[in-house]
C-alpha cells in the first residue's frame, strides 16, 4: 500500500513538473538606477531565466527613478524586487537575486 502511495506521489509530481515546463512566465524587475546591486540583480535574473525558462519568459526591467508610477502601482517598497505575475499566483522576491535556490523556489521551478 505504501509503495502505491509513493508511486502515486511520484506520478503527480511528474505531471505538475510537466505542466510547469509548458507555462510562460511574465516577470518585472524593479531596480534603482544603475547601482551595483541593481546591475547584479539584472545579471542574475537573466542568467536564471535563460538557464531555466529559455524561450518561455518575458522580463521587463523597470528603473523606479525613471518610472515611479509603476513602482507605486505595483506597491514596490524595496528594490531590487522581482514580480512574477504569470503563472499565478503572483509572487514578489526582494534582493539582488544571488540566492538561486530561493529564486527558483519563488518561481515555482523547484519544490519546497
């Protein structure tokens, strides 16, 4: 009985992973000018997206100094902040995107 439970869980996990691998991601990265932390965040998120979401994502980089209305509308209180609007649920990740495991988990690309 327990083996069936593990097999069933494995099958469900594979189905969820397959569904995730087909979804397109809509991402928006809010930064503050060309500071070292902002540039690091841009570089890191582009690297993560290219290695895990190649061809399945859009990434918009928003400088909150240039477009403060977008930051206000998105309720951004810290920068850099990555907002994943699709696939749902919406998620916000704050920081320079150096913690790859945390970013992958936040994007639902890695199990909890």
